[in-house]
């Protein structure tokens, strides 16, 4: 897997410009917050809970990664639904 800080040229999903700063954010989400993320949630719903992601992981689907305040990493994989909206397809905590 390759990691790209948000704001670099390789981003297949539109991400707000503020997310470049997210790569350097100091208030990291807690592992407890990740328990709120469910399959079928939209990108907007996830960022309302976790804030903007720090990295985009390049795989066959779109995957954003969050550094958590306990030192672990939480990945959220998105796919497009029938209306063209990105929704959570899978999550993974390392």
C-alpha cells in the first residue's frame, strides 16, 4: 500500500483543501470514535466524527487513513453507491 498525504495530486476523490493541513493536525481522533463508523456512512458523516483524514491509501478502492491518539491507525474504505455518493464499504484498525 502506498500512502499519500492529503492534498497531493493523486486523489481520485474530491477532498476539501483544508485537508492538506489535516496531515499535520495535533488533535487526533480517539479509537473510541472509530466505533461510530458504520458501513454505508457517507464521507461527510465520517469526517463529521473523525475530522479530515491525514492520508489517502492507494488501493483498488478509495481508502483514507486516520492516525489515532493511542498510536494506532484507522482506515476507512469507500465505494460509490448508485447515486454516485461515496459511502463506507469497510473499516480496519491497526
